[in-house]
């Protein structure tokens, strides 16, 4: 069964969320967001995996923001990249006695330093949902805490964070659901500074010629275990993609490209319009 494209975008990025309601990510999965999805997602059939990737040890848009962003030094990429779909075997429960060697700790430290040194980031993205469907769009980040994801037509979804709350907006229905940013996995990417080894529960670190990958796991007695995998380019040190795995084992992968770290986004992009869009969700 193919999933309704209205809902293919936002639960994908936000299905996992964190602590605060006792059932959340960044530390877990946001119960209210999971309940908002009424259409069940089919589990995708196994696909050929990228053998280069290995996991370590234990493991319609009105008022669309102007113009796509041109990267500072790299030529513009007109064709979206092909996201790396992780091997589902990485989702076996992690040992509570996980240890990391010096190389793994150094790799995690590099990713932490990269994320901490980012202040702005914008570009394009391609998202692969649990059913294999793809959506594309533009994103804008202003740290700490502010982000906007604009999905290309026909998906009428925009996600906006003002630093405190995250609104998932449906421009076709003129509605939006609002959630605390602290209860979504995006908080890891939007934190002003972060030390992954100290501030999160890292369960796996790996590196090959293409990617350095860090997997963060959050366990919750109510909802189960959810994960966030960050993948950074080994050679250029830039964020390439992330994968969110919900407690049911469904993966959503977002690959980003045409990145620009020099252009400061318009502050108006991060305003949540409570007057035009009636709000639901948990604020």
C-alpha cells in the first residue's frame, strides 16, 4: 500500500523524538506524532545494501522562500544524490557494555566538532521514507534551534522551528501541529554545541573511505528503542545524511547536498504563523 504523500514527509523526519513526555526521542519517539499518523506504513522489502558501509562494534507551496542556495565553493549539483540505505542488521540491540577504541572516539570527536562549529547551513535534500518513496526540497538552518524544511510539490508540507517549538505545516489544509523542539531528533543537529560521546548515548562509530558514521540510541520503556545515525563525509568532513529508525524498525533517510555555510538565512523563514495556521499537537 502506497502511503499518502501528505503524511510521507513530516512523520518521517519526526517519528523519533525524545524525553519530555516519557515516550520520546533524542532520546525516544514522540507519542503524539506517532498517533497522528493514521495510515500504517508497509515494511519495505529487503534491498541490496551498500557493501562499503559497515557499522562499528556493538552495535503548491505558497510564499516559498526565494531561490535555491548556491554553495560557496563547489559547483551546484542539479541531480539529487542517491541516499545510502543502511543495513537493517545494524538495529540489533546494543550492549550496555559498549566500549570504543581510540580511533572511534577520535571519529566521534570530529563529528561533534563539525556540528558544534556550524552556525548556518542551507541547501537541498532528498528524503527516502520507510516505504521507499522519495521526496525532495530545500532546507535552512540557523543555530541554535532554528530550521525550515520546504518540500517540493506535490507534497504540501513545511516544517519550521523557531528555536523553541517545531511546527509541521500542511499548506493545502492550512493546518499545523506544534511540538517542543526538545522532543525531536532535530535537537542534535540544531544544538549550539554538542559532544556526542558525553551528551548522547552513542552505540556505534564506524569509518570507511566514504563516510564516518555515528549511531545514537535512545531506549524508552513505553515506546521502545529508537535510533539516529549521522553520516559525515570522511574526506570533506561535511554532513551527508542522517537516518532515523523508529521503535518499529522503520527507517527514514535524509541526504543533503548543495550545502552553503556562508549565507545567513532570512530570520522570517523561522517564524511560526499561529494566526494563519490553526495549531494542534503538544506545545
